[in-house]
C-alpha cells in the first residue's frame, strides 16, 4: 500500500511518524512511502535521509495522492482532514476518549481511523503501545527538566568547600512515566519516594530503590482495573490521600506528577496550600498538564512561579526529545503494520483482530467504537 507521512501541524508538535529506519523496512516489505517535505526537520531527520531510505518526498497534495494509509503523530487539523482521500486508513494518537465529534467527522469524511491510545494492554500488543513508548521518554525528560529548573544539584557531594545534601524527589503516579522518572532521579543521585493508588505499583517502586508512600486501605486494594489502569478514587480516599501527601510534599525539592485516569480529567493531587508549604526553589513538573494537571496551579505549556516554587506544565514532553520519541513511535506503527495488510502488502485491516477492534473508531463511513457512537 501507499503510506503517507505528513509534517505535523499541531502547535509545538516536533515528532514525525516515520524514521529512515522504519521507511527502509516499509519499503522492503513492498510498500510505497510518501513523505511531505520537511516532515522530519524538527526531529533532526533531513529530507535526504528519508529519500536515501527509499521514500518519495513531495508536497502535501502529492504525498496524499492515492495514499492508502496516513501514519500520523496527531489527528489531522480541519484543513488537512478536508484533503484526505476518501477511504484512507488513518493511524495516529487521535485523543479519542469521549471525542464523539471527531469520530463523527472522520466517519463523514469516509476515513477509517485507528487510535493508538486504544491499543489494548495485552502482551501481544506491547510493541505497538505508543502510550508506553512515549510515557517512558516523558518520565525521563521530566526529571531532566526538573534538574534544569532546580537551582541546586541532585546528588550528595562531599567537597573540600562543604557538603551538598542530596535532592529529595517525589513521584506521584508510578505507571510507565512515573517508574522511568523514579529511575532517572535515582541515577542522578536524588533520594526518591513515590505514590500511586494501584497496589501493584508498590513492589515496582520498591524494586527501583524508592520509598512507597500511599493510603493502603480497602479501596486501594481494589483500585486497579482489568486493563491495568487506575480507577477514579472516592472523595473519602482523596481526603485521606491529601492529608498524607501534604505532610510529605512540604519536605520535597522535586515533585514529578504523572497521575492519569483514562478519559477523565487528571486528579488534583497538589493544592495551592501544599505548594505554599514547599520550600522556595522547589520544582514541580506536571506531566498531566494536558489533562488539566495534577497541581491546582499548573498551566499547560507554562512555568508558573508561586512563592519561589516553579510549576512546569509541559504538555508535550515527548516532543522535547523528538528524535527518540519519533523513533519509538515510528517503530510502534511498524509493529502494527502486519495487522493492517494482507501477506502481499495490500491494505486490509484485520477488523476482527482484538487489537484492531479495540483501536478502530470508524469504518466505511460509520463510527464503530462502542464508546463513541
Ligand atoms: P496512566 O498514564 O493512565 O496513569 C499514570 C499513573 O497514575 C498510574 O500508575 C495510575 O495508577 C496513577 N494514578 C491514577 N490516579 C492516581 C491518584 N489519584 N493518585 C496517585 N496515582 C494515581 O498509567 P500508565 O502509565 O499508562 O500505566 C498503567 C498500568 O498499565 C501500569 O501498571 C503499567 O505497568 C501497565 N501497562 C501494561 C502494559 C502491558 O502491555 N501489559 C503496557 C503498558 C502499561
């Protein structure tokens, strides 16, 4: 099939949905790859590298002409959507949760859309799981950003001029991003603690050498869904959690928050009052900024300063290491490919495969995802 890759048009989006490595593999598998000129610029991939790998470079119109599939990082904007050929298979991080209007627009335009966010969390789909590949890098980058904003060092240093105390880092939400944040902060020499509402997180946090802090009541024991995600916690649990966190957070230098509940606003875990109790110079990196933030003071894509505490709300941390995040994302798409084609490489999504069933939003002009009808 002909696979199109466009330059991403969302503000601040630096990633691209292919790399020279994946292009080579797609071409070797018998596909044609068309890439819009400049698509890789912000991910440090020049057009020539794509061309050398076997892709055709061209304008947006030429790239889309006769394309069977569009591999994208984000959903196309309105203007691009209007230019997509009818019947094209769109695969991307489409922010599908509850987005019925978007699903309807795809159906009306005759686009068969697969959302990477709905990749089921089963072993067979792990290599296609973009939420994991991108969250892992976001967790790493969050700590690097924190270290840049923090006016002190992370590790303990004993020097002739005196001793520097190690930074205390606290990670809230120990999923994929949180566990990588813990590992990174530990590598930099911080003293690390972490919290989560899922009991499974306790052992994982401990195995990374961090201290686990949580309200471990009956509700905690049942907080993990069959899909591995957290449930939204009760008001009563939230109050107990807030009390525990308030005392702990006042002693921290770095806080990285990653708590998310799929399709819901991010839980508010850090209040203004808690920020006021933190030491000047402390840093909060809020990975949930795009979903409203885990801290009451977070503003998406801004660094807010309150009483000397910096609160950074980077809404696209994977985009701050675009070369690596593009490479892993492009690989996720490549791993999904066998479920989109026949053995002779023509387009034929395996609609009955549980992975495609879970990801499919629209098909043949209809919205087919149960949550979006
Ligand atoms: P996520 O991004 O949805 O949420 C991040 C973390 O925030 C989660 O650990 C969640 O429990 C936590 N959280 C939610 N509400 C909270 C609250 N009020 N207070 C504190 N923490 C809160 O989660 P994720 O990173 O996508 O991972 C979810 C789970 O899925 C993890 O156990 C992960 O290991 C698992 N997973 C499994 C696979 C697989 O293929 N089997 C792949 C990826 C992830």
